[in-house]
């Protein structure tokens, strides 16, 4: 009887498929929609991904000042003392050109301090900013946030291109170059920063 009904519908439709048969064939040919995740499955998956990411952060390697990731910013250590930074204002991070001014910054100092700074060049030469030849040290005023030292250094016009390592020190009392290099200065904070001098 079922076959007779389908044949009759086929004849009445003028040799075309009836709507009912058309719908059944279309249902077989159309792929089923992907199964939708229930809300609890979605939350479980999101929680697992977040947990794996947190574990990666917890056990991943730390970033140290002078690394390839952030070579231009010296971060605070465990003692939460002032952090140090140096930059050529007209250039990109970590880059200077011969003759550029070099500014020094300290963050979080609650009392005025002195700044000593020198650079070790690509050929091993030592280039002093502070103390100057006459013993003068830069001054960093007390400030709750980031503050610039009152004195500005300068990249030498005769400095060859290459990678330089800046050594920065905040001192609680004056010290000369020899005292600083001997490790006998009253250092409150220090930083090592990589600087690239480009032509």
C-alpha cells in the first residue's frame, strides 16, 4: 500500500518527486550538523586550557634583565629596591647612534641618591659616564614613580658600531671609579643593560 501511495503521488506530481519524498531524500544527503558541546563540556575545556597555560607560566624560564626578550629594562629584584633604566630618547628601545644623549631613569626611590654609570664596548674598552673624570656623580631626586637623573650622558661621536653593556649603580654616598670597580661602593641598586650603537 505504501508503494502504491508513493507511485500515486509521483503520477499526480507530473513525474516529479512529491514534497514528502523530496524531503526524505534531502535529509539523507544533507550532512548532520556537528554535535554541539554542552555548557559544562565547554567550561571544562576552558578550565583545562587555562590550567595548562598557568602551569607553563609557573615553570617557564624567568626573564632576566639584559635578555633578548626585554634587553632595555632592568627590573626590580626581591629586595624591591629602585629599578634602573637608560635610553636614547630619539631612538627605538635598546638603540643609540653616536652623539645621542643618553638619559638615566630610576623607579621607586624614596630618597635622593647618586648615579654611577659606565659602558663596556664591543672591543672590551670601558667608557665612563659617571663618575666623570673630576669625580662628579649624577643625582637622582627622590620620587614615588619613575624619575630622570638630573644629568644626561652622551654616546660618544667616535664610538664604533656594535653592542655595548651598560652598568648602572645607585649609590647612597659618593664613590670614585676604583672604589666602584672594587665592589666597595655603597650600592643600593644596580642594573646591566644592553645597548646597540648603530651608524
